[in-house]
């Protein structure tokens, strides 16, 4: 029986690729990729010559059964997403679940994911936190926010630069403008930036400065005793 490897890939800096990840991608019988064009660039950068097969949210229900059959037949398969760790706001969960149900061994390599560095560098408590990923774009969005008003743990959200200002405004309206927050963008890239302060201050900053790149929003829990209130840009 083969092994399904979940392989994180860099969210920005190519140097974040681990030696083990490179070895696994070279050795497996098949590499499943969210976007074969994006992953093709990655493999070429590390001189990895292996077969790529498309595996994304629009076809994973159809391809997973075939992949599990290959694993049961003894082939080793690696799954990568465009950036970060598969399964974290990226395709991966469904295939892992089907592999586990079939008795296939699943190994997830440690490696890059956007929310961990954003959380740790936010200056907000990171001993207890909840990962919310992307909020619903329309239906259920406000209901989700209302359900988090009493959340005491630090909250982690992913957001598009095109919706960031709207999201920060909704967070401020729901949690209060004085709630502490940190917005980290372009993690591990040349123009990495963290904006810290109250939700009101961070919102004002991005109303004046158009956000770009991949974004992680960190919001203090309801009972946060953090008194840092001045916006800081690093």
C-alpha cells in the first residue's frame, strides 16, 4: 500500500521549501496539484521532474476515488496546493478523508502556512486561537460574525485585498472599533507588511492605502487585556 503525502509549498519565499518536501516530490509516483501551471514553476525551480495531475475543488470529488485506487495499489502520491499547506483553505480535506477511510497512510509534512507567522508576529495572544479562514462572502456572513462576538480566543481570518476594507468595517461594527487587530500581507515576500492597532485604526490605514497581496487578519478575543493601541507598520 502506498502513502499519501501532504506537502506544503512556499507562500512567498522559495527558500521556505524544506529539503524533505523536495525529496518527497522527486520520489513519489504522482504529484497532485491545485494548478499544474503554478506547481510546474515550483517543480522546475527545484529541478523536480515528475508527473503532475490536476486536483482542485472543482474536480476533487471525481478524481479522489482514482487516486485512492492508485494508493491501494502501492503507489505513493503527493498533494500540493498553489501555496501553503493543502487542506488549510485549499483543496485537500476530501482526499485525505477518503484515503483515511480506505486505510491508506497519510503523512503531512511540516512546512509553510500563512496564518502561523501572521499570528505569532501580531503581538496578540497566540496560546489559544481559532482559525476561521475565509468568511462567507454573502449568505451567513453576518451570522458568522455575530457568533464570534463572545469568542475569547484570538481569531484568524483570510481575506482578499479587494474585500479587506469591507471586512474590517464589518469587524469593527460587530466587535467594536477598539478591539485590537493586526493585518499581515505578503507574508514571506519582499514587501511583507504588518499593520497593528485597533480595528478602527487599521481600517483607517487601509482606507488610505490600497491593500495588495495575500492577507491574514488577526483579531483579539473578546476578553483580551492587550493595551497596545497605536498602529504600527513594519
